[in-house]
C-alpha cells in the first residue's frame, strides 16, 4: 500500500485554522487592482499552485473530493498597498489537513496596488477538489 505524500504544509490545519502571513513573504509577484476582478485574477493566478497541492494527494487517493471555503483578509500594509494577512479554512474541507494547509499557503503572497478603504476587507472564496481529472478548481 502506498503511503501519502510527505507533508506539504508547515502544520496540519483544520476547519477554523488560520495561516498568518509574515513580513518575510515574497512580495515580488504582480500586484492586482483592489476590486472584484482584481481579486478574481489574483486567485486565478494561484490556481496552478493550488492544483499542485491537490494533485499530490489525488495521485494517492483519486476518489478524494470536497469543497473548501477559504477566507482571507486584505489589509493595508506599510507601503500603502493591500496585502493578504490572514487566511482560513472556514467551511468544509476534504479531510487531508496537509493538502488543505498547502492550499491555504498559496494565498499568502497575493498583494494589491491599493489598500482597501476602511482598513480591512474579508474575502470568502470556494475551492473544489475533485478526483479523476478534476483536480482543484474555482467555482
């Protein structure tokens, strides 16, 4: 029997767990506009990384599937732009904490060209994991 892939996240996460972005993150990626389209584009750009997290586990268990509701905060940073500062699995999951943690970690280096008005905006975004050829996908 094959064992699961090695852990792909710093620690297992469960529903309600949080990943907090730190100041030593790589912020060299493309900054996005702070609007609905910009947030969608940022998440879309992360889909290959998210699929890579899911694919490692789907090779071990092709029938693995489920829905994750990922939430993250966008807050102003010291440079006057917006950054993701808190990422959580708030609903669902697929029962593979290391895979879920890897997916949450994919959101850490998203940044925006301007900060949100009012100090902080909470974004909730569903991610679907499907066995077979499905992989991870956006709704």
